[in-house]
């Protein structure tokens, strides 16, 4: 991340700060981590990150739409140029959503425009803590993939038309 000049903000629900914790385990984390929002309740998501009440009502807490608004909210509230968010269920708390379901969003800020957002939903196996740990590691592991994809898209957009 440091080589790519990426500075991260996290917006975490189910992982409860594990994504940022994994980063700060590494010396020099201050050069790549701007801040971490841990927003477990719907009210915290709304108040701290600007997730809309309508999105929560329409799509459920565990949704790519909520993850997207969390990531964009984190990005707009700090000086990071990439934000990763996570929301999900680690156990049987929702009759409609299987345990282990995790929704993620990665938002990359363009220097001259709107952010680009990538979203995924994954399902992890194990007990509550194993699911949370796997989700946190997954969130970080996808940053280079989406950074490369974004770089390819920017290069393609800059090619002259034939």
C-alpha cells in the first residue's frame, strides 16, 4: 500500500476493528492507515458515516448497498484515498441471511473526481471469531486486486480513440 501511495480508512461493522488491527500489527502502519470507524449499530452507521435510513430499510444491514455507503462515508470524512468497509453476520442473528455472510466495499478516491467503488459478498465458515478474522483478512487482501483493476481502467480510459 505504501508503494502505491494508498492511505486507508476502514469502516467496520461485523469485523469490529479487526481490519485496522491487522494493519497496526505491522510496524509503520501510520503511513498507510488514516483512521478506523467501528460502527456496529444502525444508528452509528447513520450518524458516523451517513448511511441513509432508506438504504437500511430497503436493503438490510448486511448488503452491498450499506457497505458502499459505509465506504463512501469513511472516504468523505477523512484524508484517506481508499476506504474498505465490512458489514455482515457472523452467527445466526438474521433469519434471512446465512451465518458467515459478509458484504464488502472498497472505495478509491480519484484525485480529480468521484470515487470508484467495488463491492463483493462472501460467505465464510467457522465460529464467530473465525468468520470475523477471515473477513478482515479478505478485506485487506482485495485492495491490491482492485487497485490493479482501477489502474487498468484508468489506462484504458486514457487511450486515444481510433
